[in-house]
């Protein structure tokens, strides 16, 4: 299992590669939307400021998980990652990030994604935010570790350059012991 953590750490710098490393025009055969997304992500990677992420806590809803199962699960989602963010003219953030952390079964979970966060008030030292995140993640207990996409809500409480952020993974079925999980992590913005 330790090899997975080291491999993930070695890949982090490649997650936020400069746009010059990717020829976005070559994506036009996929569609104009692919070129547009590539160019936009390249702008965040080129012009954005670095971020450091620290993960730390996973909450399992006691209404959807049995006490026995919750006792087996890992609530300490220790790990971290790096990313870049770009603040727009309204003070809102767009982020590219890569994370590696311990999942609910204490196995490594790797995640790369994009996030959009609207902040209020944007010019204040203390602000709250809401938005969304999309990306790819891998888990040993889902699809045997094959990457799969996600789209999740994102909330934040930011003081100056430090944020406590969270998301909620809803249950996709009515069975016990699946879904309704809260995930908390922190972000520090290097400006």
C-alpha cells in the first residue's frame, strides 16, 4: 500500500502542468468544447497561484450507516495535495488540484479535479463560499481502483489565505452502509 502513496506523491507536479506542455488546438477533432476547456484549464495552470491541501476528516451519516459499520470505518482521512487557483475579477476562485488521502477503508484514494467557488463577500478577510467540483477519483472498493468521474457540491469558510472546505457525497441508493458522507479538508493559498 505504501507504494501507492509514493507514486501519487511523485505524480502531483504533473497534475498542474503548464499549458505550453499541452497542444489544446490538437483537441479540435474532439470538439470545440474540448479546445475551450483545455485552454481554460491551461490559463489556470499558467496564471494561477499555488495551493497546499491537507485532508483530515470523513463523517459517515449515522442515519444511513449502521453503528457496527461506522465502527469499522476510518474517519481520519489523512493526506494532502497541491493545486493552483485563479481568482476572477469578482473575487471568485477556480481551482485545479490533486489529492491523495486515506479513504473510509484506510486505502489510498487519489483524486484530480476542477472546482469553482463563489465567495461572499469577496473582498473581505473572512468569507464564505459555495460551488462545485468535478474530476476523477480512484477507490479500491469501487470498480477495483479504475478511475471514475464525480461531481459534488463544495463549500468553504476562508480567512485570509486559509480555508476550511467540505463536500458531501450523497447515497445513490436506499441501501444501508453506502453514501451520505461528509468530507472536510483545508487549503492554504500561496500568493
